[in-house]
């Protein structure tokens, strides 16, 4: 019993010693930790804003593509017996381009004509017999249903015969031929490529920092590389919502070709962009912007404190951003954002 008490006392003493040692270590660790004083002034770099005229002139290279450019496919199967056009030909909407052999379809329609005549005769005969209770009415009904089915099938075959003549769906140029006389055509098989160039689409790829230079619905001057003396105008119709692999966005202009149709699909050109932000634009270093594009903020110096202020981003000029919501002469924080918060006391060093 005495030995048990001695062991218990030793264990308690060890626990007390461990607790005291841990407490001492904690105090030493806390003494080494830096405790930030929120009332301590934070050293930052600042800059005073100055309103200034800003006009941006830029050029973007792109290419012209046809507004209507598609492959002419076969809707029915058959052997190509005539091709009425060649590559480079201009065709009008509704013009005959290709003829497929309709022989089998015409034969099928003749067979159906015989079948239809038989059903019509049966219907006429059964009507008389049913009226005299000579046959059951169900025979008349079967003949009438057979006639309807045969008529529907004949109509379908007639439509297929019409589709053996392939016509141009719109005005344009034959830019490629995929078949020859004697070849077999099947539904969905491309036969010709038709390209319209009356209306074109001019596309340039633009970085996100330059997207704000473009306004949908506005007209821009476009110079064609091949015809520098024949400038055209393009109406901006699309600003892409998804970047390509180069992280650029497609910007598209609707262009009406010249009277001579001199601009061809695939040609290159340059669009000139000019945007005037007025004589009192406020430029802010991009590094001073806090938050996101849609929720941008800037630290403004007021009475020795850094105060967050909401701003609207209007455009990019190099490493600067044109903003709305700041005034000429205001002082903003441009660097030193570590530990900085809204309302913090600051010690500013003006750049």
C-alpha cells in the first residue's frame, strides 16, 4: 500500500513538471510571435491622380469569310448523270446544278400507279357489294386503307424524284467539286461547295484588355490588304464570349462586298479602331485595382487613412486603367497592400 502511494506521488509530480514545462514553452513561443497592431500606421506608396485627355488608336488584323458558305449534299441516292456547273462558276438561287439518275424511282412510281388503280377498283367494287350485303364491310375498309398507303408512298417517291435534280439554295460561286459524272451519290454526301460573297464577315482576335475598345452596332473602317485603295466599312455584330486557345476573343464585323465583288473569302484586312475617352480621363495603375473587373475598388487616402472606394473600369491603356468614380487630385494607394484594410492608418510615400 505504501509503495503504491509513493508511485502515485511520483506520477503526479511528473505530470506537474510536464505542465509547467509546456506552459513555459508556450510563453516563449508567444513572445517570439509578431502581433500586428491595427492602430500602427502602414507604410504605403501613393500617387496623386491627374485628369488628362486619352485617345486610343489601334489596328487589328483579321480575315474575311463568306457569310454563306456550305456544301451541297444529295438528299437521295442515285448515279450522277449530269453536272451543269464547274468550279469558279457563279450561280443564281434555284439554278440546276446536278442531275441524279431517277430511273429506278420512276419505275417504282409506275408500279405504285398500277397498285393504286387496283385499290381504287377494289374500293369501287366493294362499295357496291357492301351496299347489297354481299361482302363484309371490313374488306372495303382494308381496300380504302391500302389505297391511302399507296397514295402516300407515291407522293413520297414523287418528292424523291424531284430531289434527283439538285438546285442552288442561294446565289454564290462554286468553290469546290466533290463528285464526277458516273459517281454514286448517297443522302448526306457532299457534291459541291457553294460560297456567297455578297455579304462577308470580317473577324479579328482581340485580347481581353482591348475588348472595351469595341462597341456592338458601331461601324468601323476596314482596309483590304489586296485592295488598299478600296476601303470598306464593317458593322460590329459579335463580340465573342469564349476565348480561343490563345486567350483572345473573336470580334466579328458584317461587311457588304464591293460592287465588283472584289473581296474574296479568306482575304486579309485591317480594322482601325479609335476610341476617345475625353479630355478629363482618370488613369490608374492596374496594380492599384483591388477586387474584380465587375467589382473594382481603389484605396483612396483620406485624412491619413486608406479608404476603399468603388470604381468602374472603362478601358486599358498599357499598364494603366481608365476608371470612373475618382476625381482629379485625389491620392490613391499604388503599392504596400500587405495588412492594408479599409480605414487603416497609413504612412504614405508619394511616387
